[in-house]
């Protein structure tokens, strides 16, 4: 019986050690930790953030939620970065707008088979830019909604299905970075055509030759 009680005590102690919660004097709540050093943290002002016990000092992730379309939601390495203009590198507005200091997409031609894109201009000719008003009910205050610029995902999917993906609800999303590649190739196609026209005009004396 004593052995059973000892085993139960050890189990309860282990569970308690793994499921800790503390409400600090300033209203700060720590989950999974008795200190503010790691675990899930809830500040009195509503910010929720967490840090792995093994990820090193300062490597925090911040979660926030608001019905204000223009409130900034930050992903920072330290809470102090939220108020430091020099370190405000990435944030998302409540309406879905993303702001950052540059995006980089992995790309390595030597790791897979590849081929050059042809007739890029023809693909772009079948896609039209549009003005639109978002209708997502989660946006919040309708008075804050502004007219947006974009493309029709259905139209892009018809012309370039590789640049469109869908989620579990069937909503379509456009990879605008893929379209940038086609813009580059379309410009190159136009430059080649312009050069042919220039040479033709020069040969017929309708345009002065380029200076060497």
C-alpha cells in the first residue's frame, strides 16, 4: 500500500511539474512555467507570446488578435522590438496586409530539371488586372475597407494553373511571385522584337544606326 501511495505521489508531482500556471502580481499569466522566462505568456494588455525553454534567450513568438483592421500584429524576436522603429521588420494588419523589409524565395536551378519559359507574353495577354472590394466578413468595420488591386484567381488558374493554389474550403490564392517571372520573360520577348524592328528600319534607311 505504501508503495502504491509513493508511486501515486510521484506521478502527481510529475504531472504538476509539467502543468504549471502562475498569475503574477502585475496580472501577467505564465502557463507551463512559474516564471516569465519560458512557456506560454499572457500580458495584462492582451499580448500572448511564447518561448521554448531550449530555444535561447530572446527568441520569442508573439500572437495577437483584434477586430481592428489596421492594428499591427507583430512577429518579433524580442518584445522590445515592437516599439523600436529600427527593428520593426515584419507585421500583419488585421485586414491581411503584410509588411516586411524584403522576401526571399528559395531557388536553385541545379537541384532539379528545368526549361526556359516561352511565349510569356501570350500568357499575360490572357490575364487582366482588376479593381475589387473585399467581401470577407472577417475584415471588420466596413467603413475601413478600401478598393484593392489584383487579379482574378479563376482567370489566372485558366492561363497559368501553377500560380494558383486552393485551401480546404476551395478558396483560391495567387502566387504573384510566379507571375513576376513571366513579366521578366515578356519584357525580354519585347526587347528582342524591338531590336528586330530597329534593324529592319536601319536597313531601309528609316532610322539612324546605333552608335557603337
